[in-house]
C-alpha cells in the first residue's frame, strides 16, 4: 500500500506502524507527528535527531520535547529507557 502525506492528513491515526515504515521515505516527519499515533521505537528510529549541531536548519525540531508535544501518549521516561538500551 502506497501512503502519501495527503493520506495521513485525510486519515488521522489510521495507519499501522508497519505501513508507515514501508512508506517512510515518502512521508514528511512533521506530518507523521501531527497526524498519526506513533510508538517510541518508531520515533527514535525515524524521527528523533540527537545531532542538533549538524548544520541542518530543521534538525533542532526533532528532539524529544518536540516529539512529545505531538505524541502526548508517549513519555520522556520511555525515550530515556530505549535510548539507554541502544547505547549498550
């Protein structure tokens, strides 16, 4: 199934994580955050940008605080736990 940003906007919280992952290269991060219910794992893998000094003008946007503003069902603690596990 091919999903575009227009599909996400027209169908909030409709698409599974699996479908979103299959279409990740066609989707805008901001639209994903604003329209779909995401998991911490998905956000860390595809949205979170911890390298805020990489020169990209948008990189600062995709920090944990920004993600939590849109994904209110997630917690800072969930991010901390998974990020620590990834470093081991």
